C-alpha cells in the first residue's frame, strides 16, 4: 500500500476498491481513499473541484489501533466559509462506513455559498447522516443536483438532512434510492423557512421502521417541497397544504391537491348595475374609474363578461376587491389573478398581505395591448387576509380567480362545491320526459336526467299518480327537488303516505300547470308548491332543521347547511317569525332561495321590513 499526502491535514491510503458493491474488498479493480483521523476524508474547496471513480472509506484497521478507535467527522465535505464554491462534480463515488459523521456534506457559512454542484451516482452505505445540506443565515446552498445513486445500510439518524436558517433550497434528487431498514430520525428531514428539497422519481423504503414513525419529516417552517416516486412501509409527516408538490402516496398516507373552487364570487362579472354602481360580489364604490360591460363578442371565456375600467387619474389607485373577507384556515397559500388587457404599462397589479404582514404585489401589465394574466401565489396573512387588484390605468378585465393552496390558477372555471355554492349566473337544470307506467299508478321518472320532467300523457291525460320512483334503485336522494310539468288538464297526483300534499289536497293538472316536490326518506315526497314554478328553486339541495329561538321572534336557521328547512316547533306551534338570520355572520347571501317546511298549523310569518310578503299578508302555516 502507498501513503499519499494531499496537504498537511489530510492523510489517506490508496487501495484498490474491490468486487463488492456493499463493502470495501481489495480483491479486484478500483481505488479507495482509506481515511484514518477525526476530520473529513476529502475536502473540496474550489470552483469546479472534482472527485471521481473511487471509494472513500473511514478506515478502522488494524484492530485495537488508533484508526479503530477514531471516527471521522465525515467523508466528503464541500464547505464555503465566507466564499463561493460553484459547480463541484462528484461522480461514481462510493462513500463507506462513516458511522460517526456525515458521508457527504454541503455547508455554507459566513455569507458563503454552494450552488450548481453535480453529484452523479454517489453510493452511500453505513453512516450517521447520508447527505447533509446546511446554510447559515446570510449564506446559501442552492440548486445542486443529485443524479441516481443510493443510500443503504445501518447506523443512520437520517439519510438526507436539509436545514437553514439560510437559503437551502432547490436542491434536486433524481432517481435516487433511499432504503436503510430504519433511521433514528427519518430517512428525509427538512427544516427552515428558506429550506426545501425536490425528490423526483425517488425510491423511499424502510422495512424495519415501525408503522407509527414517518419516513419523511417536513417541519412546519418549510414549504415548497417536491417529492414523487415510490414510498414504502410508513408515511410522510408534513403540512401538505404548504407542500402541494409532495405526491408520494402509499397504503399509509396520501398527498393533497388544493380544491379548484374559485373563491371570488361572480368571477363572471354578472349583474352590473351602472345606475347604483353595484357589481354583486365586488367592492366598486370608488368613483375614480368609469365602468362598463363590453359586448359579448369581446369575451375571452364562455359566460364571462369583460369589464372595462376607464381610470380617471386621480384619487390614487382604484382597488378592485371582493366584498367579503376571503379566508380558509386550512390553507397557508393563496393563488389569485385576473386576465387584463391594457395599452398602459403598469396599469394593474395583483396585491396581497403576505404572511409576515407586509404588502406584496405581482408583476404588472406590460402595456402590450394584449390579454395578460396578472397574478401571484404566496403565503398569506390569515390574521388579516387582504387581496385586491390595484388599477392605475385604463384596463379591461375578465375571469378573476382566487384559490387557496399553491397550484396554477384556473381562470374561466368557476366550479361549484357540493358543500355550498352561490350562483352569479343562470342555474340551468336538466329537462327530461316522464312517461306513464304500462299499468297501475306507480310512476318512475328517469333519475339522473334532470330536475324538471315533462309529463307525457301519450294522448290520455286522465291518469293518476299515487307513487313516484318506488324501486330502490330509482329513488332520488333526500333533498332533491323536482317539478312535474303538465301541458294538459285532468291528471291527478293523489295525496298519500308516499306523496304528502298540502292540506291533504290532491293536485289536478290544468293546461301548463306544475307541481314541485321534494324527495324525503324511503321513496316518499313532500309538496313544495304547485302552479308556481320558479327555475331558481329547482335544484338538489341539503335539508336541515330550524329551531325556535329561546325567546322573541328572531329566528336563525343554520346557514351553509341547506336550502330547505324543516321548522321544528318543539311542541309549541303558536309561534311568530318576524325576522330570519339577523346576526351578520348568519345572513344568507343575496339571491339565496330557501324553503321553510311546516308540518303543523298555527305558525305565523309576519310581513315586516325584514320579511316582505305578497300583498303584505302574513303567512300562517297549515299542515
């Protein structure tokens, strides 16, 4: 064997590497740096420094010697101390048995930096820490790439450990296998508000780790991590709403994507009232702009109006913002923006309050005269959320969108949520024909084809309907509201245990009449109204219970739980309702249609300034 002196602090032996991929064997081919000492075996300290085609070994021989009793601080160290070390290359290197330290370290301190390194086919076996990435405040370890390679064996606290508090981000791992049976902390650990890593097509396995211990831990301070590939045996511990790029899925855990529901109500700019300067869903009270809605030929997306703003150049920026505070506590990110067309450079920017409380803004319009999407995605201040578009020049706008979570914006797609929705445009439901049964009085209208049924009497309107959709497979869900439309006179819908009609009175059709029913349990129906069809009410809605107040006449029905309310009088039917949902937090949005269902007689809904009734006549319930 030969002794080779690299400098006064580094001594190693140069051997042949050997035939085994899992251990050092000096029986065939290759070269090994066999290090004995308390420092790092190899230190790379210059731009484009390179280490290739060999093994690095924490040499423990001979027995009962200094080498056996001395553990190295680590294998390979790239340390930028008050300097910059760029473009280091480590290729085809086996780092072995550094169980007292770190196999491969990238460290920046004292305003140093370690960027743009390339680490190819680095094989690590048996170490305390596999790959360590660390940046002090003011320093950075950024945009280094790790291609292939693997980490295995025992003795690990962690395989990949990345920490700040400095910038330690955009370090990418491609196709690496990380598969020790267990680790004391986790296979991957990331912490720091400026720290994240990107694992692409990585294999993560931990055959010896107990199922209650995570294989990946992302501290809550870290966000923007990206991970995909194979996840085996345990799970990921992370705030997945802050890290939507984590797509590791297994039998133990799943990833999350933000809901694509636009939080801007009336993103289609419908219902502009130019006389009173009101646009539903938006604050447009400032008078330093003139607003018009352009012809539909200008539309960029179907059913989305284009709003033109003529800025008058006084009174500061015009702020276009939602008329409601937008907040989803489960999400830390917000993504929002709007399509804008302008010939004025800087005419519009998106603005929000950042998580720190400071106000930040997006890039502005270039003034190209073309449509450009003006938007941003960032952590938002959940204590005082604030989003708006700052306008200081003439601009046309369409399709604003805001979603919580970090994902690309989806302008022109104002999707509805089954947990509650508010329409700014027209609600159109399906229309389908309903034909008589071949015999008897049990009718079956086609489920899942609409909410409005055209009753086809096939030339004989003298028919009876005693039950609707009796077979279990054909029953509508509870809360579904349907309308039966009749063009001819003489068809009878009979009051029964299956179809409960108001006051027990049968419905008999007249030309162009209708009856609206709500599906209840067990294939039964309750009448909502007759001969008074309102398209805005024909939809499938949830059903909830509304209880009397403890005292007085101001009732509060549970908001966001449905559109149909059963009035539970709790044994006292002689009640009066003067106002509904008076507290601000409980008020329904303008345009919401609700139905109050009464099973007993005697409850009075009083005409007032709060509840305007037809002909100013009080409503008194009957069964």
